[in-house]
């Protein structure tokens, strides 16, 4: 029988975390590094990555930063090439780049609509194409973790376009899980509940915060570090070996609440 440490051991694995310079995916990257994976933080801000990598290295982990424009195919292809040049292989892909907006429905412009789809949906779709082709052709039993949203499961007020983009990510994840299962590639969606982060602070006014907390049985927001367990379960080809096409919800009970 395997020990818990063995079940979640990611030693020798390389994880590319797109959006790893952000708060939630940065915490996910820390968890992966803590389990032994070499973590490539992919994003725009080298400064933010340096801070996160400092934390990872201080804890005994290892990683590096690679710049990426997540919605551009050429940039994602460059990211894969850079990761392979550095590590020789990639085993885990986290798609976590994201943007949000509280614009009232009748005021949403074509530009904003297209921007959110480009960042939240096209970036995931294209990364799955670029990295997925590599996984299939290389015969790697990879884990793909797409970061979804509670609004991808149940429409939330004031984030119309965001909800649409995340619903598309959830659908894509299930479809790819079915498509790639014969190749041993697992695709799952990690679904955070309400976790204060850079992209959603603009919509968290006092009235909305009070409504969220009333609807959350645990009565509080989640902390980024509380995504660690779910991340490791989905990333591990041992502990999570039979998990694919799943939506793993980490929400303090929000989705269990009805009235």
C-alpha cells in the first residue's frame, strides 16, 4: 500500500502553470513545487514571478519564469519550446490565465466581450491544442488542469461575459477528457468558489460580499492555499489516476446552498 506521500509525489515531473504569476495559480504552483514538481511560472510579470519563485525556492522547491501571452498561439508554442529546452518534457499543464469585468449587460462592448473570450476561453483552447498535441505525440500520460469558475456552473449576476467564457472552459474540459482518455491524458476542471484575487476584486463591493457570505455555509472566502489539495489530487497520476472529466469544486459549500 502506498503512503500518502507516495500517492501525491510529483518528483521528476515538470508543471507549466499558465497564469502562475497570479494569486490563485501562484498558490497552485507552490503546491506542485512542494510535491516535487519543477514548476514553470508562465505569465506576463517577471517581477511577480520572482517573488513567487523566491517563496518556492525558500521552501526547497525549484522552478523558473517563462513569459507568455496566453491568448496568442505563437507565444504558447514558444512557451512549450522553452519548457522543453529547459526540462526536456512537460507532464502537467495548468490553464489559469483569466480576466473579469462587472459591466452591466447593455453596456458590454464588442471589444470587452472579445477581450474576455480571448483571455478566458481562447487561451485555454489554444494551450490545450499546443500542449495536447505534444502530449499525444510524445505518449505522455499528462494531467491538464483547467481553472473554471462557479459562474461556469451556475450563472452569477453582474459577470455575464465571464460566466459565458468559463462555461465554455468547463465544456471543453469534459470533451477533451473523453477525447484523450485512450492516450492516458487526464483533463479536469478545478472550480474555485469565492477567493479574493486580482481579477475579481473590482466586483466585490460590500453588498456583494455580504450576499456571497450569506450563501456560503462556511461563512467566509477561501484562501489561495486552500486550493493546494485539489491541485495535487488532479495533478498526481497516482492519487488521481482514475479522475478525468471531473469538475472539482472548492467553494466552502456555496454550490450546496439553495435558499
